[in-house]
C-alpha cells in the first residue's frame, strides 16, 4: 500500500512521512528559521520579532518542533539577554515578568535553562518589591506579641570571636516589624529593637548588624545572606521612618524596559569602563541620591565591580 505525505497527501517514500517536495521545503524552512533566530538572538528588543517568526513557521503546515528544532541555542541566547536587561537596574517590573513567561511558553527552550533564568528574574523581582517597601509576611515558629508581624525566619549560625575561643551557636534568626531576634532551643538567645540598628550588611555568607547600643554582636551565617540583610535593612528603615514612598507606591529609580534596552544597545552590552560582559548593572552617572535623572542620558552600563568602585561619586 502506497504511503501518503503527512502534509500534502502526495505519495511519500517508504519510512518517510513527507514527500520529496515537502521534505525539501522543510529543510529550507529549518535553515531560514535558524538564520532568522540567529539574527534575533543578537537584538535586545521585545518579543515581536520572535512572534512573527513563530507565526511564519506555523503557517507552513509543518509541526512547529520540526521547523524550529535548530533555533533553541539562539532562543536561549536571546532570553538570557532579556533577563540580563530586566535585572540590570534591580527592579523587575510585573510586565517584564509577563513577557518572560510569554517567551518561555512560546520559544523552543531547554527546561533546565528556563529554570535557571526564571530563578534569576523572579529573585530580582522579589528584591524590587522589597526595595519599594513591600515587606514579606511569613509564619513564625515563635510566640510573638500580637502587634508584631514576622517578615523573616531563617535557620542561622551565630559566630562570635571571643578572647579565648570562637563561639558557635545554632538557632533561628527572626525579623519582625519591631525587633530582630536570634532564638536558640532550650537556651537564651538575643534580640535587638529595630530602633537600635544603624545598618545591616552582608559579608559573604554572614549577616552583620551595626547597632547603637545593646548586645547583638557576632556574624549570623544564613543560607541567603543577601536576602536576609536586605529584609532586615528595609524593616529597620521603615521602623525609623527612613523609607520614602512615591504616591503610586513605585520607586522612581525603576527604569522602563525600553530605556534599559536603549542603554544596553548603546553601550554594546558591556561595562563601559573595563569591557566586562557579565554581572552588568545600570548605573546613574549623576547619582540618584544627588538628584540624577532616571533617563538614558544619565545611565550607563557598569559591571558590579566597577559600579561598587564608583559608589556615589560622579
């Protein structure tokens, strides 16, 4: 019995699902799609180009995975670049998350790669919400006073450098809208009111509290020291009325995605000082703290090291 082409119905070769003509067209379609995807992978633009490519491929009458089977590396390069741009100012918007999810749902991507990029962009989104003063609320294992809201509870190891030894204590670090506590099972822990905390900073895997008075010394080693330090700092700033919110609740340092793309393309996706292409951040040339505008003319790409070296200098 003669076999028919799955696409056009004409006779097909044995063990083949397509006829000679359709096989030739598919081969060319794969090549054209791969070339177009390679061009798109170098562009820091919206999803529009990818959607047009996908619509073209679907209109050919072949299964989408057959047409785009060679496009995965290009699609992944583009998505990685999209995430680089989105996280570069530390504020990932809700729309950027929506566009990311749309890209993941439509582009040919490896699941492990998607998981990695999703962790990057969602973490940055969480930090952006935090920096706007939207504090997390979690259940605490401690019996807290009714007027306290728990923002953070993390397993922690407290390390104190005493005169004769290094003291190590395992416990739980809890931050609320009133205090930071280090709770130890069946032993006395420590606590400090937020009003006595000057600053909380990260030092490798440790969180260190700078306080005005009281006893809360030591390094608190936690799984995610960057997040713990940020939450404790924001809780302190809110408690001490040092956080200023805009009328719509958004921090005006948040940069629109089209502005991020403009700066990224202008600076060639590299640190303008050392040429690094990794750990890039958008920096205000005239610092935001000194009245610098959040505009393309006042923004530049710096790697994390060059940005830290610059600090708040012009």
